C-alpha cells in the first residue's frame, strides 16, 4: 500500500509514496461513514487511499463555526475520538504518527501513516496549556486560523482590513516551534502570513493553497509569499478545489493543477511543492481528480509534461516528508 510506480530514466520503476497534506474526512467518520470500507459517498476512504498510492495522510480536525469559540475544544476532542476509534478498528492498516520513528515504521510496514492536524486555533482559546494537551494527544500540525479572526491571528476572510499575528499568536508560534508542531499558514491573511514568517524558527507549510497569480482568490498565495515560504524551507500543497484553481465557473481539470505546479516550479523549483487535496471539504474538483483513487492520474500528467522522475517523487510526497522530518526532529533546513 502507499506506492505508485514512476518510470525512471531508462525505464526502471521506482516506488513513490504519496503524501496528502489536507483532507476533511474525520467529520464524515463522526457522522457514521465507515472509512474502512469503499464508499460511493465523499472522496476519501481507506480503499481509495490505497488505490491512489497514498502512504501518509494528514487528517484535519476542523471546528465548524457554530462550535466557536466556547465549544471548539469539545468539538476537536469528539473528532479526535472518531479518528482514534477508526484507527483502532483498522487492525493495523492505519498507524497514528507522532514522530519520525512512527513515520518510518508506518512507511516500512505499508500502513497508512496518519498525521493529525487541527484546522484553526480556536480549540486553544487563550491558553497555551491546551496546545500542549493537543500535542500530548498526538496533534503534529496546526493551521493557525480558518477564514475568520481568532485570538492568534486574522484569517483570509478578514482581508483587506485584517490585522496580523497577535501577541498571543506569537507565543503560540514560539510554543509550536518548541514542541515541534508544524505551523500551517493556509487560511491566514497576508499580514498574518508575513508575521508568521518573521517569527517562526522552523519551516512552515501552506498545506492546501495555490498560486494567486493564476487564480485571484484570497486563499491562494501571491508570488512574493511563495518565494518567502520557499526561502524559509517550506512547502505548499496544491488544493484541488476548483475555485482555487480557475476563475469564475470555468471547469477545472487535472491540467489546471499542473498549471499551478508549473508556475511554482518556475518561481522556486520543484522542492517546495506538495499535495493538499482538501478532499471531503470541497464542492467542485478537477476532472481527472475526482477522489483519492485518482492520484496516479496526476503522476501521469506530470510525466507527460516532462517532469523528471525525481521531481515527481518530490511533488507527490517527498517534499512534505522532508519538512515533517525537519520540524519533528528540530533539524536545520
């Protein structure tokens, strides 16, 4: 499980692990969808991840607006429980990853490496103790905001008049650096993005954001942001939501995703791009990338575009694996 064959120069196959940096599937688990069985509902389940060659999956715990702010921590714990019970029922097919040794073990055994992220800092409230508790449970990445303002920073929905990282937000980033929790800047507004870049001592990621110069949406990153993120050793994951790929009501295709990849490669090289599908959280997706089983289509599209096998491996998963190891181990980039 978790490997896609990519043709090397000379025709020899090389195994490539796919890493998807963002899905919203845990909500569907909580609502009763059996993640362990192939389904016609939604876009992600274990059989479809296996068919797509996904070796490591970041599961986002997203708190819906109606639970914010007072019940945000309660909601995250309910979501955590749904994911934890699914892992237990998987009989070893899924492996909760809290460290690089856990990651290596899961990849080595062909288990799905489960990485847990919290999308939006509301469960922390105004207390770093809650961040430490979430880390103790196993949270290893945190998106500081969703689209709105919270105690940490302003989200993308607050532009053009939004503020940046708050004093408490700076303490959150510092504590995340200390705990080796990956800082995710997707959903931040521009001022908050730059504040995080100035403050973080570890590489950061934009787990599910695209290039704003190709699709002018506030959830996407400007070229200057992409260059700064890359200079700090970070990675951005290509989001498959059609609204972040193409303007208006135009149909998105797999080539729309490749166009964003092409643009970012031209800016900063292939070593700063990954995948963050946003599956099970999007309402329009590219033709050819309808669900998690379709990642081999993207492999084919990149190879047809002339990408080298080593760059395909990096984009599909190697880049995110590199940053995860750097942040979790506290190594220089």
